């Protein structure tokens, strides 16, 4: 602190030479670091999103642990036979084809995963049966349900 001509105390700050340049360099470096960090985070977020898509496609869509099986139902003069089961959440009836040579109904289905699956044949939109399945049980309505283990 110094006194001026009138005798009042004044605060004098001496700025070292080149301080403005050092301050601007520091600001530039900090701004560059922030931009770099922002870009790293942006690209990292993109990479994580891409990885999530790849994992979803890999584990959610592509059949990795699938098994093709052929279901057979003996022909007894039916007009139409379909099959449904826990292998597709009972959501879809799969039409079976009449094999005239062997006189049976057949359907090739792809089952995802391993485990025990239930199925039923729907005959002429009325009868729900397990047909000649080796393993079968009765459901709550008394219908036969075939059991297969993969």
C-alpha cells in the first residue's frame, strides 16, 4: 500500500511481466482439455451404443443355440393339422404338411435354446392332442400335451 499525493492510502498491484500470456496459455490448455474430454466422452458413448447393438443382435436375434426338429402326426383322414407349443410361447400355430408317400403330417420347426418343451397338435381346429408322442401329460382342460427335451 502506498499513499498518494493527497495522503490517501491506495492499493497498488504490480503485475509481473508476461502474466497475460501465461494466463491465456492456461485458459487455452484448459479449454483444449475440455474439448478433448468432451470428444472422448462423445465417441465413448457412441462406442458403447454400438457395442450394445452388436450384443443385442448377437444374443437376442441370431439363432445360436437352435435345434431343428421334425414333428410327425399320423394321418387319419384329417383335413388340417397344426402344431403349437411352449417353443414359440403358444403364440403361433404352425401348419403341418400332409406327406402322401408316408401318409403322415409333418412340420419342421426350429426351437431356440435347450430345455423341456410342451406341444400339442390342433386337428381340424378342434382337437388338441399330443398324438403318438412318447412322453405326454394332461393339461388342466384334460387335453394331452406332448413333452420333448432338447
